[in-house]
């Protein structure tokens, strides 16, 4: 299936504007949804680590570190998805901090694996990118303290709306 660039600009711009509006109008709800989405992605990463990446290695230490990383990802991800549904209020913010800590631990374990892979002359570039993304996302999650987090979400929402407007502008100029 081949989607033309003009449709990507149109639908991408519209989706970005809608996302930005949600971030501006209801940052609390966005934080809840964001926490659930991050939780689901951490669960998925845990399963991928356990069942796709871990079997690729024969060294016991690497397999053990990947086992810890996979299981902790699944547990923390499940907590991020289900715990806030039962307990309201500040649990969302606490879960963001817990997710951030899990991502830092995961990045550290990934770093340890990368060091061992490098010693075995295996390619590590993609894993280094993953480590950087995990640390960056964890830092973003730590920036969400209560009221300042809502302001931050609104600012990012405004930036996302501007990005959507640029997408619509590119669609208009691309379609002509």
C-alpha cells in the first residue's frame, strides 16, 4: 500500500492539531493516556526483550540481564496501565516517575549488554540509539511534577499544533 505524500501531510497535520488541542484543553487526561501508552510500550518492550532478543545470546550474564530487564519492564508496564485505573489522583504522577526510573534502569542494563556486545565485536549502534531514547524519555517523565507538568504539556501541545499547521501548509503547497 503506497500512501502519497500529500495525504501524509494532510492526515499528519490534522492528527497533530487534534493531539495538540487535547494537550492544551485537557492536560490531565493527556497525562493519563500518555502513561497508559508508555506502560503498554514498556510491556511490549519487556516481551520483545524476553522472547526475541534474549534467545539470541548464549552468554549467561547477558541472558540474565536481559531476563531481569524483560520481567521488570512487564511488571512496571502492567502497573503503569492498571494501577492508575484503581487509584486516582497523584498516582498518575507517581507512575510517571516509576516509569522514568524503570527506563533509566533499563537503559543501564542495556548499556551493560552493549559493552559486552562490543567486546564480542557485535554491532551496537541501534542499541546505543535505544539507550539514548530511553534516557531522554525518562528525563521527560521526570519533568512532569504536578502543576509544572501541566504547563509543560500545554506548551508542548502548542508546539504540536504549530507542527500540525506546518503539515497542513505543506499539504496545501504540495497539492498545488
